């Protein structure tokens, strides 16, 4: 028996909204440590990795580890029926073929809605991701990151992220011209959430397909800050810290030939 | 000219 209760259905909804454009079917692996999910897009350019630890739930029970294979679009249909502050309970039997989602309206205890989603058998590759030291880490407000990517995507299909000791620059170049946004490292005293934190041992510049970067900034509603971890010629690790877990992407760079 | 790399160049399947 698996049963997990989230006080805010919106947390799970935001997670699923963030993966809907690139990932069709995903396995949500439930164990006594919580729920985790890892999925790679068909083109093998982006990998999403998510973990919601047991502390993320107001109650959690998982007698035996199980994988819940779900179609993201179907799951969203159900999650979108909920109000943001509904309490969500997810339930599955050990050898069942359904995930039950129950929504309780915190402002109207007389209303309870219940949905059953058919589970899929998803043959998913699990990747072994090597431990990596990153030589450049930029941490910035996720809304700022989202705005930069949205603005620059209009100018080109590819965006370069250039991290140096004194700042980070995002650049796009395309048919209509070019554009860049530079952020200097700063610390807004008393406003930690707005600071631009830059830790660079060695300057790094990596280029990415802007379509995939756009996907990584859809998770902005999940966390106020995002960190971009880079090292020459390897995938960028983009991570949002959740209250009890994380939501992260690995994105393969464009490499000059 | 740059080319798109694949995650499979960096990660291995388990």
C-alpha cells in the first residue's frame, strides 16, 4: 500500500506542469524515502530529475517500493481539477493498476473529489549520472532566470550562458539581430532571495538550444531561486531547491566542432 | 559552427 498526503495539491501540479512539454510518460518511483522521478526526453538532450522527500508530505506510507507509470497529460487533466489549496491524497495498492487521487477542499470540507488513473507500464531507462564538480555556479531568482530566457528566446534558437567571476551574461543571436542580458554578482543585504550569487573557479561559456532552456524555466513557480551549475563541455545542471527535495534538469550543451 | 551534444555522451544507461 502506498498513500501520500500533500497539504497543497498545487505543489504536485506545478511539478507536473513543468515537465508536460518535453516528457510524455514518466515513472514516479515511490519508496520509504519519498517520491522520485527521472525522465529523459526522446532526443536525449534534457533529463529531468525530481525528489519529494517524506517531509514534503503531511502523511506518508509506502510498504513496498513501487513505480507509478503515468501519462503526464492524463495526470494533468486530473490535477487541474483541483484548487491550489486542496489537500491531495495519492493512493495505490501494491499490485494494483490504478492511482487514486483524492482532493479535499480546505474551505469546503463537504466536498471531496476522487479520480482513478490507469497506470502504465513504462520501460524507462535509468541513467547513471557521474558525480561532478562544477567550476561555475550562478544562483539567481527563478523569476529573473525565466524572464531572461523568455526575452532572449525571441532573438535566437540558441542561448549562450557565460559565467565569469564578476558576473554572468546570457546571449542570443539570430536572423533579426542579437541580444544579451548581463547580471553582476551582488548581495542584496536583507533581500537574500533577490541576490545574484556567483561562484566561479574558472570562467565557463556554454551554448544551449533555447527551446530546452525554456523548459527548464517553467519550474520557476516551484521555488524562488534557481542555481545554474556549469563546467566546460559537460551538461549544465539546473536545480530548484524544494522545501523537502529538489527539481532539476540536466541539459546537453551545443559543442563547437 | 556548433553541434548539439547528447546526454548519452555523458551519462550511461544503468
